[in-house]
C-alpha cells in the first residue's frame, strides 16, 4: 500500500472549503524509527476493513442506530426549523445562562468561541458548568431577572452539577418574577421521555427539546444540545451540519488514502500500542480554537480511556489528550516537549484565512533591532513560529501531523467535529472497546451521591 503524503487524496483539500490533513510526519519514512512503518499498517488491513464495515453498519438506522452520532447531518435537518424558531425569542434577552457540564456544554462553547462574531446586539452568554458558588452568586447579583433566560442541558436529566445550579437560578427567577412568569424564562434540553428535567418540562409546561437517546453527551454538539445555543448566537447551524456531511462523505471508503478519519485512528492506535506514545497533544495556532482543544480532550479521554477487556492482562487503551496553545506554549511547554521522553504525538492546527491581518509598523529606530519585521504582518510572525515549532518537533523525532483550516466558519467547524468524532469511534473499535460508554465516570457519580447521602 502506498504511503499517504501531502499529495494523497486524504491530504488534498480544495482551497475554498476542505480541511487540509497532513499525516506524513506520523510515518517512519518522514520521522524515523518513532513513526509508523508500512508493514505495521499492512498487517492491519483486514482489521481496518472490518472496523470500517462495523462503523457503516452501526450507523444505519437513523437516530436508532448504535452510532447515531455519526449521521446527525442526515437526521437533524428535520429539527432545524423548530430549533431556529425557539432561538428567535431567546435572542431578545440580555443574559443567557447555559447550565450544563462536559458534553452538554463543551461543544457549543468550542464552536461559539471559534465563530464568535462579536456582535454587540446578541445576548451575553454565561456557561455555568463547574459548581462555583462565588461565580453564580456574583452573576445573580448583577443580572436583572426580566432580562435573563436560562437553558438547562442534561441528557440524563439528573446531572447533579446541572440540577443544583438550575434549582438555584429557578428559585431566583421565581422570587423576582413569580412562578408563572419565570416559566417563560426557562428552556430545557434533555431525554425525550425520562429524567427529572423531562418531568419538570411536562409538569410546568416549560419549552424543551429532546436529546436523541442513542447520542451520548460528548457526541451531541450537532444535536439540540449544541445547535440551540449556537443558533441563538448567530451561528449558521445549517452550514455546520453541511460541513459534517462533507467530511462524512470524505470518509466513506475503507482505503486509508481516501479516509482521513480511518487513517488517523490507525496511526494513533499503532503509535500507542507499538511505539509507546502515551500522550496526544493538540496544539492550535489560533486562539479561537482553544476550547476546541478542550472538547477534543473530553471526546478522546472519555471514549478511549478504558481497559481492553478482550486481552489477557486487560491493558489500558487510549492516549492521554493534552491541549497546548501556539504560540503561547512555545514559552512554557516546548522545552519539555523537545527534551523529555519520546512518548508523545502532536497535532498542530493552523488557519489559512483569518479575514484580517494587521501590518507591523517598524520605525527606523526599531529596524536596527528587528530588521526581520520590516514589511511583515502579524500573521507572518504566527506562521513563522508555527513552522518553526513543527520543524523542531520533527527534528527531535516526535511523530506529528497538521490540520490546516481554510478559514474559521461553520462549514469548516462541522468538518472538524465529524472528523474527530469519526476518528474516535474508529480508534475505539481498533482497541476492541466501546467508545460510547464511560463506566468509570458513572461510578464516580454514584459515589458522589453516596457521599451526599451520608455514605449510605
């Protein structure tokens, strides 16, 4: 099998819309002995075909499919009119509290940050995730109830961090507005049938949207969980789903040269189990992608951080996801990356078209100190630093890949979301684990409730 390269179909993107995915420096031919060899991939070809077929079969059946999270670009368009209609009156509020945690929040936060238009006419968003009494108290002291809306998001309807913050905000709204009026300042996104939030919606007539039962929280950004908050903030959610559909079509083949998600999954899998690469570092060179790195951390860690029960000694699966930021972390983490253990894989991210590029004014007095800045613009410096980091990481022998986004828009973000969700599911299947569950997390939730119940 020919090695994918910058010229392979999986790595070519049209200048106008497609992600550019360069995996060449994950291979031995480019990076040396730390990279994946062709023989390692060839030995897995039958398994890769099987894994791809499993994903295709598990995606059939719409919202009832096992991997319904990978076909939301097909199943959610019928709900977009309802979501957009619900978003319209919510935009009239001054402050909107989104109460959710983990998968109920990170996806919407990440896309909102990446695509924030800075439109002052839109409401101010407040994502209430962690249990922070000082922050919530401060917000409630500064908000006006008449100008505040709350959207609570929990698939189970009983996530404790979400429940207690909603209880507090509801009590505040009812004290200020009365219980009847307070209902019209609340919206709920939860399971369509069961759970405390669903019961609350029925009992009090609170407007609500469903979370598809087969779609887990960390895979739910392309459901109402992410689409309603994003529609409120002016994101083109139809283009977001179209981008997801475009990447899904790109990944339709079981040929690694044509399916970047399958290629990324097998490379990360082999770098882990054959080359002892235990840490997966995502390093965007773009501030708007910082929270995308946080979304990726949960997706990758919660999906893959499990024991491979089918093997005799039940070894752990997955690599530890870490988010770094370029160029900031060149000044904080790069030293360790370059001279510490060779147990890391790097994914660099860059944006081609920012829509703006400030010139650097260099006076004659400045020029003697910074002659290399004359005639340059701000993004010239960022690109130079990005290329320098990729070069030194590669020269040190660390496997790495690069994603280049043509621009920051909804279609590109949709592609990126589908790429990582699809890669994660493929990787889970290669490890022989269920990428959709999170048994250790559920155990922690039960123990927390026991502690609140006096240890019973």
